[in-house]
C-alpha cells in the first residue's frame, strides 16, 4: 500500500501579494501555487499596508494551493511564512494592528535613521553591534518615526512585530521571530555570540525569551524607547518548531490543527534557503534578485561589517550580507508605461551614441542612501529613441544593484579582483530573471556567467523547506540542496560593458548632491555648454 504523500506549505508574503506553495516534503516537487493580492497605499515617501489584508490573502492563497494540488487537507503536515522584511506592525490591547503597517520602502523615517546613525558611537558602532547602519528602511527608524509623529499610537502599542512575525502569530497564537528577520530591525544584537546559537533545525529546538542570549540589544532598545516586553521571542532558527495551528487558524485555512508551524523568516533569508545557500550548502556564492526591490546577497561564515550592506543573519546560523535597492522592476515598468512601450522593447541606453543615462530612483533610494531622490534622466537629444530611454532605465537599475556586488564579495572575505572570484557565477532570481531585457542587461553590465534557477517561487520553496525541517528535524538547506530547487540554466559570460558602466557611475557621482533633495536644479554642464543632467519627476516623462 503506497505511503500517503506528506505536503508542506511555504508562504511568501511579499509587498504586492501572497503566494502559497504546496510542496511534496520528500521530493520538493512544487504541486501548486495559490495567489492573492495586497494593497499598498501612500504617497510622498509613505508606503503602508493593512496587515489584516495580509492574513486574508494568506488564507485565500493557502486554500487555493491545497485545492489545486489535489491533495486532502490531512496530507498537509507543516507550514512556514516568509515575509517582506523591516515592516513595522504595531498591535493594540486586542492583539490586532493599531494602524496600517509601515513598509520597508516607506522613506519618511529617513531623518530618524540619520539621527540614530549619529548616536551610539556613530556608524562604526552600529556595524559592530547590529551589522547594519540605520537607514530609512530599518524597523528601528520606523519605530522612532512613529514615536515622533504619532505618539498616541506609540503609547498604545502592546506588541511590535515584523510582517512574518505577525502572520506566524496569527497561525499559532505565539509571538516569535527568527534571527534572520530580526537582524533587519537594527535592534537585534549582532555581537559575537548573540545569535541564540541557532542551527536552523526543527522540532527539538526551544524558543528563547525576548532579549535572550543577547539577541536584542538593550542599549539600542533604551535609545529608541522600545520596551523589550513588546517584542516577540527569538527562535534559534527559521525551521524551529513553534507549535501547531490554533483552532481559529485551522478553521480559516481548512487544515487540521495538527499542522506544525515553523518560526519562518524574512523573504531574502527564505530565498537563500530555496537556493541551497547556507552552512549545509553553498557558501560565498552571490545572488542577484530582481523584484520590487533589487538585492545582492550571499550566505557566508564571515562576519560582515560594511556600511553599504545590511549585515543580516541567515536563518540557519550563518550570515547573509545584503545590498538592497528600492527601485528595480516596478520602476523600470513605470518608465515603459510612460514611454508607451512593452517592457521588452528596450535598446541599450548608449545605442547610436546618444549616451542616455537613467537613474530610476522614483521611490528615493536606499543603496546608495538617497531617501529623497527622484528619477533622473540625462543625455536626451532630438533623435533619442524612446527604446534607448527604456534601455537606460534597465541599465540604471541593474547598475545600482551590481554596484554593491564588490562590497558583498569583500564582506564574504573574498577579493573581487581575483579571477576565481570574478568568474564565480551570479544566481539571478526574482521576476526580472524571467525577462530577456533584464537578463541581458545584468549579463552585460556584470561580465559574469549567470545561473537562472528553473524554480520560480524560491521564497515560497525556501519557506516550505523550513516547514518540512520543522516537521522532520532535518536541515532546511540540506533539504533544498537535495530537492535541487537552486539548479537551472547556465548562461556564459560576455564581455563587461565598461563604457556604459563608467558613464552611469559618472552621472551618479556628479548628480548625488542634487539627488539629496527633491527640487529641480542644474547640477552639471555638458561639453557643449548645455545643461546635461536634470532631476525630474517621473510623471514629466509622459509629456515627452
């Protein structure tokens, strides 16, 4: 008699939507994916979402995944959530959110981030204690913004959560986070020995109390006026078995109460697991992710300390240094819409000698740290082809992500100029990895071979591995390595386009003072006495 299939659910709760992957726990086969959208609101730097909508979307996505997988609900044995990082969820006395969550790409907290970075001994001290220097995306800056701008809300808070923490709590009734997602708050201690010793393994692990093993830095919490009692406990790893579904969650999802719930993690950490990056898999292999944000990261045993990177913890006890940009696929798609083009209609920005450069910083920028930036276009002539402008938008976005690559490699203890390191392939993931224009732009500007994994839902697959590990006690990275979710097409290297790279770098260097404000001003003179660089609002492109 055949053994009943064991199915685990990996949830990817991202900025724009929730995806739930139903996965065979033994083989890693992706059986079905359920999807449901989110709403993001806000303007002038504000980006917010209703956490209640995340829960509604999770329920819809999980139900759809189980239905489309064609498996009985009783076959589901585990579930884990991977969520967008940094978001600030504030709970009231009833355990429900007091207000919409402040999202990772909400830049209103830039002044608070700058003020925090100057305190506690300055940026070097922050790097030593947390692995990261505060910027607008970090949760500590958002909490400080809330205290200053909405003090009544801050005073009424009975719980502070990250997005994935909140959803895990809705599933189990237990307030818990993991070292990976917690390391994006800037209040989680990254001093040696402060990781709670997590090895990422499952059911036998114990969840430690808030502040245990130095996970939360009491001096930082005091600095930002955050009571540690408001924070969730820190599990040893994302695959820690937290508990099982509450009666209410089981009813909402249509699943048995016996379903094991893992601690879960942040979306970047789950993507790393899905790719087989970590102590039981690949170390020091760089990844470029092209989504709403653009990221470059790698799992490593080296302790990162670079002000241009976020010195995250991975969810399996290793480190996950990461460079992140705010403007990636959505920003380029906006240019395509304004120009009346399909996203694949791009030509390289330098075609025809026009030398067009676009810095598509439509939401401000995190890397480089320009939270008040607007989009910038330079090099336009009467004969400029709109396709070249779109191509330049791709180049500007890809350049901004790849610019952090050398810093990432150095953070892993590698020499970026070493031929063996220089020729190490980039793993290209995210929605952009499925587009020809994105793939060819990254290939041309990086000069590196690319690996494009065949699996499309790496965050959800990584979360599913955490769920499977919580059920079985296995190592989640070893599971995905056995599943082969990180394997895919290999694209050989092409010669690096140094001319385009240097042109974009020169414009960024010349324009940076102007990009720090949102006003239109002349920042440079072209070789013919013409103004050659201007800051523009994205909407102005619609007028030609």
